[in-house]
C-alpha cells in the first residue's frame, strides 16, 4: 500500500487500511492508528463544544504525548491552524497566543493542570500573504522576543512526502521521537512517520536527556530511523562505548542542528554500523534545505559538510560585495525551499525573508540564513561561520546573521507585510518591540 502524499491524507489512509497497526509507543503503552484517530475525534468534539469556528486558530500547550498528538491531529483534521509555542513563561505564552489570534488555548484532554495565562496587551499580527497556515511554530526567544513561524499545509505535505521516501519510513519502520512536539523538527521524527504508517517511539523528556535510558530505548524497540541534535549523539556514543553497545538495527541516523565534535563524528560509524548517516541542514524558518549522506561503514572525516540542496531547494552563495559565487568559493548562504514558511507573523526590519537576492523577479521568497559557507570543487557546501551580528534561528535557537547585505529587492507589501529590526536581541531605535496580548479565551 502506497500512502498518498501529505500528512492528513497519509494518516487517514493508515486508519482505513491498517487501523490496528501501532502508531505510537509511549511509556510502554501502544496506541494504534484507530485509537489515535478516535482520540482525535473526541478532541474535535471538544473544540466544537467550546464554540470554536472551523478556521479559528487554537493554541496548544503540551508536552509530547499521545493525548497531545491527538489534539494536534484534531486541529489538522478540522483545518484549524494550530499554534505550538516553545515552552516559555506564562506572560510570553499569552503574548504569543494574542499575536497568533488564538480563539482558545488548550491542554490535551485528561490534563489536570489548568491553563492560566495573564492578560496581554498585544493584538493579532498580520499573516504573510499566501495559503493559510496549518501549524505555527515559534522561535525560542533565547536572545530576542520569539517570533511566530507559520507553515502552510502544502509545505508540510511536501516535506513529509520527501522525508518518508528519503529515509525509508513506512509500515514496519520504527522511528524514535526524541524531540518536542512544539519544534519544527517534529515534522521529521513525528509527523512524517504518522503520515507514512510507521511506528513512533516517544522518548519521555527525562529519558531523552539521559543517554543511558535513551540507549536502552533504542535497543528495546529496535529503532530503524533516528533523527536528533548533536547534543544527543555525543552522550549516546559515550554511553554505547561504556557498555560496548552497537545499534545494528538503525538504518538511517540523521544529524540535525549544530556541528558535531570531531570525537563524536569518528564514533558514529561504530555505533551505527549498518546505517546511512545524514547531516541535515536547515532552520526553523525554512525547514531542512541541505543534506550530506555517508553510506554504511564509510569513514566520516570531520567537519562533516552540509552537502547539497534537497530536491526543489535552490541556493545562492553571495560573496562580497554582493556578487554571486558560481563555482568554488565562500559567501553567505541564501535558500528558497518548497518546505519553508512564507515569513514571520508581523513586521520586522531587516527581514531575512526576501525576494531574489540579486533582484531577479522570480516570484519566490528567499531566506537569508546568515551562515557563511564554502563551496568546494565537488559542489559540496561547508559551514565556515556566521556573517555579522544580525540574528536568526537555527532549529529554535537564535544565532547571528550578517550585516553587510547584497542589494536585494524586498518582498513587496502585496507579497508580505514590511517587517521589526533587531540587532543582537534589541529593538531598532524608534521601533521598540511591540507587546504581545491575548484576545480570545483560554480553556
């Protein structure tokens, strides 16, 4: 059975044709596709009883669990946009809910803790032009007020379809869900498997942070696909070395986020002797855009390249002074992907979402990553640093982006609203960060 392209259509195909297959494993409990669909149905009924309209935005405050996944599925199945904010103080969550225009902010069914968000003075922010969002993620707000990053349904569907094919995810595949539901990385380790009919083993927060417990989880459930940040791989390789463990069942080990220490890179082929290693590059705003792959048993020499563009992804390397680098050379990386957000909610100055960096009117939105890269003679891209002191987000963590910009035509107001400046986390002079209030209700 070939699942149709897309998250919702793929999930419903599993419910119809494989209802008793295991969708989730959490704390030793198995949840079938049928049970997950029925739980999502109860959450849809709850949304209706609460008086939410079909297109109302719903805020979800939840740790990763089957109940939380059912609530998100309820929103996706009923085409309600869902705000999935990263953990933050109550005041900041209230502001984000107001910015997103949330009609309700909910916890999953069965949660005993109440939702209590303080009043907020902010109003709803304008959305970028284009398709209505399905999921709204947020940047972490570690060094600057968090921004809301909307993803349209078509962008989500394109990514889950690509990822399922690339990593062999489908019926009979077991995937570790080690990341939070509220991160864009969940598109790979949670939503792609559920669209493709795989089983997701959810790592409880405490276990995901404990290398020994995580190693036990990987061996107990014979994980086939593992996608995680480097902060997980280092302790995991150390724990495996101590116990003499190898993970022979892992077919694909995906590295996302920051560069790995050289010692960890050298240990990966021993830990995953039968796996293809994928260094996957991307940021919250664009989703994944580049990948470098090594086959089983291959010697991996650090630093690992970020590789080549994914299918449909376009890249530009812009050198000084704003000239494109066509062959080997170094410059700042711009990307345009079929999986990316169309832009932030609201307006910011020096918006990294831009029209074509060289002024070509191709109608596409490009993203200025702020990463300096080197293209080698084989066309592989290597990260070399950051370009200045503007900030962007890499997988939910704020990083600096470049100040010297090539002459790029801004996306017009008709395409997306103008944009708030921030340098090193501060508002630009005369344009302080707006407060962010909650209109709407919480439940």
